[in-house]
C-alpha cells in the first residue's frame, strides 16, 4: 500500500462521508421509508468505501500488473490485466522528468511538465488523485533505486 500526502485529507473525508451515509442509510431502513430512500444511499456508500479502502486495492492490483523498461531509444510503460495500457516515450524528446524519493528507499519518476500534472490530478480531469496508477501522466511508480534509474534515463536521453 502506498500512502501519499493527499491521503491525509482523503482518509478523514472518506471516514466522515462513509460514516454519515451509513447512519443515514440505517435510519432509512429502520424507519421503513420505502425502497427509494433505502436504496438511494447505496451508490454513495459504495463511493465512500472506495475512498476508504477500494482505491488502495485497485492501485495495488494495477501496480502488480505494471512493467517498466528503459531501452537505448525509448521509455516503456506496460500495464496488463484489467485496464491494459501501453505508453512509449522517445528518449530524444522527453518531457520534463522529475524524481520523487520515498522514505522507504523507493521512488517515483514522473514524465511531464508540472502544468500537465496539475491538470491530470484535478478531480474531474483524471483518477490520479484517487488511484495513482490511473493518473494520465506517465510515471514509474514506487520503483526500487530510483536514483540509478533516473541516472540511466538522463545518460541515455543525452545521446
């Protein structure tokens, strides 16, 4: 499981959201309000459960199905399984490259200008806020020895 700074806000909000909906849905069932009010909260409750735990499960599944490669000409990101995706970046025309080191010794290498990353992380513009592996910005997520990989990318992109 990968925790990010945004989780300091998302987890408490998810607890509040899910708790409130549990109480409201339980009261609707206790009061016998009929099927519409009783079932109305269920989709919102499902969204709250995704906020609390589901996004971590989905992110872990997707990361287990990711493969990264740096060749002499390209950077490759391949995701198989559900939601397959193939990304190929030309080393000669790389966008801005940023490395983010994590306390556990792993790191993330992000390919793209900051304004693109901001756009892709907005709530409505992409799912990267909730599930990092679904972010539209190409990145090597949680890789071991990110400094060595970054140095490899830098050396190959200069050729």
